[in-house]
C-alpha cells in the first residue's frame, strides 16, 4: 500500500507546472534526502527499542500529511513541507519494515525464506505502484493534481490500517543480549544501548561494514527515477503519456524483485555483470532522444532492483546483533548521503548539460560499483566465500 500513490509519476510535473525550475526541484529533493539523513539512524534505534508496528503506522500518517500539503499549499514552501514530512516517514519505515519481517520469520524459524519473501513483497509493492501509475493519467484527466493527491492520501490511511492489523513478535536476540538491553533502567537507556550496538556492528564487523556500504550505494542509485518524468517530457512525451513510460520501469522492477529469491545464491560476479549491463542500458536509453529509450532503461532498472534486494537480504543474514533496524538504517543514512550528492550534481550540472546527458553521467558510479560488488557482497547464508584469498565472513 505504501507505493499505491498516484502522485508519484506526477509530482515533478506538479512542481514545474507551478513555476519551479529544474534547479529548484533538485533543491526539494535535497531537502527530502537531508531530512531522511537526519532521522535515519535515530529512527532505526527507535525501531529496535519500541514497537516497530507503531512506527510503521506513524510513518504512514506522516506521508499522507506530506502529500496533502502539496495539494493544499502548492508553493515552494508547501512542497518543501511535504518533503520534510515524507523524509521523516521514509526514515521511520526504512529499516523498520525489513527488520520487522526478518524477526517475524526468525520467530517462526524461517529466516531462510527472507530473500524470497521480501522480494515478492517489494514486487507486490511495485505492482501497486504500477497500478497507481496507470491510474494517474485518468485521475489527472478527471480532477487534475487535486484528485491524484486525494487518492494518494487515502492510500496512506489504508496503509496505516494494514500496519495496525499486523502481528508483532519480539526482536530476536541472544539471552545475554536480551539481559543487557533489559538492564537499561529507562527507555532512554534501552535506546542508547540499541544505538551503540547497531553502530558498533556496522563499524566493527568487516562483512557487515562492506555490505552496508554496498547496499547504500545501490539504494542511492534509485535517485535515477526522480528524473525519469522530466526525461520523458524532454523527449516530447505529454503529461498523460509520462505515467505510462514510467510504468514500464516500475513493471521491470517488479519482475526483478520477484526473481530475487531464485537469484539469491548466485555468485557475486553475476551481480557485478548485471550492474555493468544496467549502466549501459540506462545510458543508452537516456541518450536515445526518443520515448523508446525507456525500454532499455526499464530493463536496466529491473536488473538493478534484483541486485539491490539480494544485497539487502545478504546483509540481513550477516547481522548477528540485536539492533537489526539500526544497522539497516546506517545503510539508509549513507544512501541518503549519496542521493543528496546526486541531486546536488543534477542541480549544478543542469547549468551546463542537458538532462539526458546528466542521467547518462550518473551511470558511471554504477559501473564502478559493479567492480566493487565481488569484494563487498556477503556470501549467501550458511556459506563462506573467499575473495582474493580472504574470507568474507568474520
């Protein structure tokens, strides 16, 4: 339900149709990512200390308020407010949801099915995104941005109700870890213990540290899609055609997510080749100058989604401490740092380069990450892998 938001393929156009330039839109993205950056790790420790289900509910409510602010106050200030609320919501949900799923499976002795389940979950979310994208055009024709915004807010209400209905098992931890956490006399003490535990594991375990960095880089590359609607308009697509072009990239992501479970145990070199191919496909599509360029872009995006989910699943399996959401949030924090760098690069680069050239230029770090993948991707659960003669597991 989190991705059933008809405003997704339209909000960049909403901003430009209310007088904002490409540079101003990029500054809004920077506000969004900076907010997520500031709240990412603190919210992760909060998720390891308090009810993850309630944080999912709060995140749903805040995102709904953010979308509402775009429609009620369609100015730069209103758009910025919406991104601040959305950024806080993203920080609350990021890491929290994945840790929630993993611990629910651990409580049932089924962590081996995590990669397949989270892949299908995210594929289903992308299908909902695809449905919302397809619905965006008729909603826009019927009631403009206001109707698309209203449906988006209602979707957030439904998301809150779904989160309310979820069960919640206790986070998985060893007896010693549980005793240590419970020794904190106050909520603040427990929060501090979880924060320190998560940051310590993310920094001291070589396997976890490399996986955190890899997942952060891969997640940062999702900054591509913030510019896809503007890229579509750049090649001459109408406002009603833009959502259909974006739908192709979303559909490819859904397919990639659905295949992640089956691909979980492939060698790291396979995923490296996939990332290199992703870079070539996106660069080719962005520089094609036609709407057909979104075909290779979609294929590349689908491959990248598969690699991201496998990397996230292997990171989950590599975490051994009690502060699972905190460790994941560290990765989310660095992903936001990278995203801010991308947005800033687009804002500055737009002075000299066209949007297609800028999108193609962003594929260079994707290629570099492909070279790093065999050294940073953890081995599948239950296996020890050696890269360059050194074991990847501690």
